[in-house]
């Protein structure tokens, strides 16, 4: 379910950081892992470790100092003295750190199971680890949940994560080949929490020609360097060119999925429909605090070559703002109404008009349930 840590790994590292928590949670009734107890000495050690790591690595050094000052002020005010629940302490620290940083990637997690010790810095996975990743990616179909041809000749692809582009390239090509001849394409990211920026660039590549297009940059505090992301000159499947693309978003759309929507919106390659996204644009990596606590520390930030900024804290605002559960209907209607105006075959035209009327009725009924 993850790529192993390299400096170019985006929200996939978030998925990796949470994996141990999610595995143990799944074993408990209701998906809740057992809680632990925490004493004053452990609270102090955690706060000291967090402060040190933030000052060493957080993308904005001045904000790191403000977060440290806030934590120490809360300690002086004895705000944490009565917290004995490990889970509650992690949640409280996350809330307090985000209150200062406004950074939705930054969070502290508690794991009932002992967290493994890993050597710092990027590393290459072993053959066994790589094989395990391949099996897990296959089990999830590399994040691709649906590829359909909807009535009225509208393509539809739903995928829920931007995972390893090397492992997922064949599945992506198959999905794009399947929708290649449709009149318009809907890409559903309403349940997509992000992933690898390299996969974001690969999917974007299918929507542009062979000439490289500058999509996004990632600035990293470590080394004071910037990585650039461009569309690829070559892709394995058929490109989707000169036809309308609609991207569906929700409040759950996050991180790399937001980058995808942000890229296409700024490049005027897609119409974004749905809700404003979650607002997380700072990549980074997991940090082990102790045996049972870890945190995700953002060590970089996205920079659009067009806006010179990103979607951190604000999210990506859709072009057509509607509740997430209405977004697919609205996208289909938008595409079909544009398509029906160009049809000359009376039978095709009547068929598309019939679908429009059915979808309008369905949308009206859905709105009436609110």
C-alpha cells in the first residue's frame, strides 16, 4: 500500500505512516485499536522529540519555532497534565500543532503495536518488500476502481490513490484505452487521498500532447532544492486529447489528488466539479517518536509554475461547486448538454436528450432529499 521513502514520495508517505495504525485498528471491534496510557515522563519525551524534529525538518523554520513555543506554553500552563490516554494525547498534539501551522499533513499518531525502527533517509526496498508491494498494488488494482462508458458516450474513471507509476502504468494504460473513443471524460477523485507526484504527472500526461508541460514543483527544505514535474513525451496507452475532461472532487480529495485537480484547473485542461478539496500541499515523511508514537512532518511544499503558490489550507475550489454526491450527475449533464448540440443524427440526438431528461429528474430528486 505504499512506496518506500524517497524525497519524491508525496502523500504516499502519509499512507505509509498510517499503515501500521490502520492494520492494528482493523483487528478491533468497530475498527478502533486499543488505547494506551501515558505518564508525565513520556509526555515530556514526546514533546521534546517533536520540537527537535520540527526545528530540524519542517518546511518553514519560522513556523516550526512558533509550534515549539506554543507547545512549551501549553506545558507551562499544565494543559497536558491530565491526559493519560495515548490516543487522546496524539489527537490533542495534532490539533495544537495544526492550530499554529494550519498544515493538514502535520499530525501525530499513536500505534498500539510497536513501531519498527528504520534507518533515517531514503532506502531501496528489498526484493521481498518489493514483491509484497506488487501484490498489494495488484490487490487494489493500483487504485483504479472503475472504468466505464456511460450512456451518451461519456467516459468515466474512478481511482482512489496515485500509487507507484511503474507498477500501475499498465492498468492506467488499459483504463485510458477503454475510454479513448468517448466524447468526454469524467475523472472521479472524490475518494482519492493522494499519492506519488510521479503518478500524478503520468496520469496528466494522457491529457496533453507529446510536448512536455510543466505541471508542478516540489521545494524541499533539506538541500534547499526544487524537483520539477512535467508530463511525459511517451505514454503506454492512448492519449485523451482535444476533448472535454471533468474532475470530480470532495472534501476528502487530498494532497496528490488535489495537485492533479490544481494542475488541470490552472492549465485550463479540465472543469473541476464538486466540493472544495481538503487543503494539503506539503509533502514530507514519517518520523518515529518512540515505540508507540510517530508523526508526519512536512518537509517540502508544492509550487505551481503558473500561480507560484499552492492549495495548502485553502483547497482547490471547483469551477462548478455542488455537493459531492451531486457532482457526477452534474458532470454528466454538463457533458451531455454540450454534446447534444453537436449531434446531427436524429436518433443519436433523441437518445442523448432522453438521458439528459432522466439525469435531470434524478438530480432534482437528489436535491429534494437534502
